[in-house]
C-alpha cells in the first residue's frame, strides 16, 4: 500500500484590517463606543461571525522543521501513519510525498520533514524517498541531554559512553544533527551528536550540491512571468530575464511550469539575460540562488555574469570574492520592488574554512573538491578545497552517493582547532569524481518519462512482465500503476510511461497511462447536483456540467458513496456539450475552521449544535476542549471539522474561546447597596459585575449615580461584563 495525499481546503475568517486602520486614530472613548456598536450589531445581524473580525491577528511564528532520515518499518494506510526508524510519523492532507527515487513502501528509506506531535512522533510536512543510507539521521532542536538518552523535538534517542558529543550543545538553545544506529530492540542509538551553529548553513536538501561547471550560470528562483503564446520566449524568474529557446530542455517532474513555480535553471548569461539550457521545477526554497562568475561587487550591488542583484546592507560576504572568480549568491525577493536583494555572497568553492577570528572548538561545515588523499587508506590528512583536513579513525565517512576519490565533492563537518586546524568528524560524498555532467543530482538522473506506442506485450493474459514501448523495454510489476480508463491494453495503443532507467537501458515502470488521441483531456472537481434514477450509468450533473458515465467509467467511492451533494473529481474528455467520463472518484469533505456563538445545544453534548448560522454535528469522536470555560448558550467557540454538501459541519474538534474583551465609557445609572460596591452596576446600556478582584480607581471623583466611568473587562455569554478595572472619568 502507498500513502497518497490530496490538497486541503481550509476556510478561515480574515481579520478586518480596514476597520482596525480606521479606528486607530480615534479617541479612546470613541473607539470603545464604536467597538461596542459593531459588536452589538454583530450579535444581532451576524451571530456566526468570529470575534477575530474586530482585530488583526498576528501570524503564528514559523515552526522549525525537524528532519528524520531512516528506513520505513511499516505503513498503516488506515490511520495515515508510517513508522520510520522506530518513530511514528503522522501524515495529513497537506503532506507532500516525493516518490521519484522509488515507491514509499516498507523497507524503503525516506526523509521526513515535520514537527513534533507531542507524543514522541512527527507530523510530516514532506516525505521523500531516498536511496538506502548507512546510518539514520535526525536533525532538530535538542530538548534534553542525559547520561543514558537524549531527546530531539520529542523523539527519544539512546546514548552510551562512546557517543560523540561535539560542540557542547545546550538543551533548549541549540539544534543538533545526530547519526544513529538501530538497535535490535528497534530503539535509536546515537553514535554522534553535533551542535548546529547559528551561522549560515547551505544544506537545503540532501540531494543538492552547488558546484557549478565553469562557463555555466545557474539560477534558482520563482517564475514571475511567462510568454502569453507558449513556453518559448522571455521569462522573468525572480526578477531576472531568462530566454527559453527551442533547444532548452524543460522538466516538470515536481510541478507544472507556470507562474509561481520554483525552478532551477542552467545556462549562459548574455547581456544581463540568462539563456537557458535546462529548466526544471523544484520544491519551494528559502532563498533564491545565482551562481556564476563575479563581474563586480560594490557596497550597493553584486553582478554575476552581467546579471545585477542589489546587495543588502547586512549581507554576509565570505571567501574574499574577487572579479573573475566563481561565486554563489543567496538572495531574497523584495515584495515591494520585485527585485532580488542579495543577503549572502560566497567566494569560490563554498566556505573552505571558518570565518576570520573564529574561536577554537567551533563546529564548522563546508563543501569542496577532494584534491588529495592519504597514501594508505582513508584516515589521515586530506586536502579539500585547498585546505588540509585531518580525518581521524573515529570520523564517519558516508559514501552512499559515491565513493571517496580525488575529484569527488564532499560535505565536511569538522571541529576547528588551534591555528585554524580542521579535524573532520563527518564526511559525506555529495558527488562522485566521475560525475561530470554538471547536474546537481536533484532530478534523480534514473527517472524518465516518455510517450510512445505499444509494440509488444507479455504472453498470456497477464500484463505483468516486459513490454516493448517504442522500442524500449518496460518492466511492469504488480506495483506499477496502470491507468487504462476502461479501455483495453493492446498492440498499437499509445501510452505514457513514468519510471526509473535500469542498467542495460530498460525502464522499471512506476505508472503507465493509456493515451487517447481524440478529444481534449480534462479533470475538474465539483459537487454532484443530479444523478440518473436507480443507476449510476447515464448522465450526471457535476457543478453545472453534463457528465456522461458509461460502463467503462472507473467509479471509485473510497471517500463515500456517489450521492447528490457529494464532492467528486472527474477525469475525462470533452465531447459534444458534455464530458465523457473515464474516471470519477469521491473526495473527502473539505476541512474548515469556523468560529461563532453557540445558539442552540442538545440535551447532552453529543448531537446537533447551532453555532452562528451553521448546524454542527458533534459525535463521540469529536474532541471537546473547555479550557476557556464550559459550553453554554451564547458562548464563543471555534469549530474544526468537515463541511458537508448541505452546508453543515461534522465537527472534529470544538473548543471554547476566551470571553471578548470590552472597553466602554458611560454614565453610572445604578449602583449596588454594598459598602465595597461589589455587585451589579448599570453603566450606560451595560450591566457590569464588580467583584473583589475588580480594581476601582477614583482619580476623577467618587463612584456615584451620574458619574462617568471607563470599564475594562470581559463579556459573559449572557451579556454581563465581568469588570477587571473601573476608573472614574470627567464628562466631556
């Protein structure tokens, strides 16, 4: 079984920033009156509106990503989980799964990027299948470091006296990189723990190196504009003109070539324009990158192969880059001007050593070419990127991407000693010495896609075996995805093949799809509005489109039956006024978040609620959180659930929200008959509850009927304000 992922659609209330902006310069009493007027109208006219509408909610801080690389122990599609190196990994609709190296199955190796689930596991943002590695890798924040174990982002890793702790990492302050083995019990045993310094670190991807062949310019950035009449012509990528010609190789394995896509471009710069030899889509990156020969470097800008980039005042300059040398520039795209602003400029060969005046004991990382090796074995003195590196017998040497040899490129993790001596603790080969094609390895050169005609099929009725497609041998296994759209697989049929090139030139197929020449293919998502009577064969209406369903149409109801109101995805071809459906599959109801006041409750908590203007079904599986008070009529709640075709919500979680904060200025109309004034006051049109915790400030006179006061507090569901502070005010 393979995990799949689908896009998540989330509806959220947006803060009304225009309202907040208009109210900002107002006087406090006017602000309070306007706020109360708006709030009062909202309770009457729009009871389902969230209180977040009345203020700007700051975005949450970015969550640091924890990385785990290890073997896949097991996969549980029923619970959307898998176990990687003994760690439970939860997938969601937003998890991106990359299977270019191979299918995500048990015993495959995978890189998981995510965050702690609070129970010693991870919630995955991305899962990428990798070739087998020699050791498990774990990168993340160090929670604790004990004599027998340590904890990284909630994941427990065992340690022994022989575990190397490098760089004196401090729990709660530093991130660490761990190399670990898997014990017979399944537990992780740390062999090496290395502190990750808070200095620029270029390791954005396990499969990426930045060594660019001479005479070539590279750009990693986002597509901002493309020609209106196709792909050939001038693109704008991260503000830089890129010329696409008939000879440009275009790859779209990670996503479509379209505005907004991130791409890697190889080519040659001519007069400030990059003439592309190759363009391929890639995952979203933190920085835009430009690599080539330095033309000039001034306090205001940096020019690489004639391409000018603004230079930030705080940009880091490494390696004494001078004109004529190859440099690598990291930049960010200005949202205001749409141009690149360089934040990092690195001289030739990436950092070949520590920054000037670095203290001994610093953990450093750099990448470079192996220029010299010891005469006997791998331990001893190496020369890497012009610097002498001592490799002791305790160092780890990772050769899963290629063998150590002169000419190979390696990434070094080392300890800085006195007189800037460098002692390696980890060396990873990023590109072997005989890999001279200049590619960075990110596209997995054994991956291929092609379209051609079936010339031969296996004998017998089974399709498993060797096919001949356009003169190429294609290996079809029981894990190959066959998409036939109900049509027969036969000689002469045209197919599209996705898979991995094998030694000898054959292709191991991951997916094969029959191609139909006539009619434009399309797929769309919508809601079923009408179905044939007593059968699914016939004419459907999906989002206003007529869809013809035949006996050859594949109907997949994994996420519920085909009924009016169900969300479906339709694959087919345009016909005469309708869509000829080849496949239709039901989709899970979209997940939404919704806030509002409780307008109706069942006798118990389980049943049908009314929140705002929506009906909310609460089941025993719904997570109920009452941290901000019990559920009650008029109380504010936040609902997370799945939106149904009739507009109702099946709740996954319901939690109470804090009572809204109130600031109000008004005249005292009634006071309680108590010595300390505790009890219920009437101030303007509000009822105010004063307790012993309420602060009473008499700076502008005593409290009496007719006096003006400013009230701060929180409003209960019944409309009574629990006062935090009341202060007398002079009437204006």
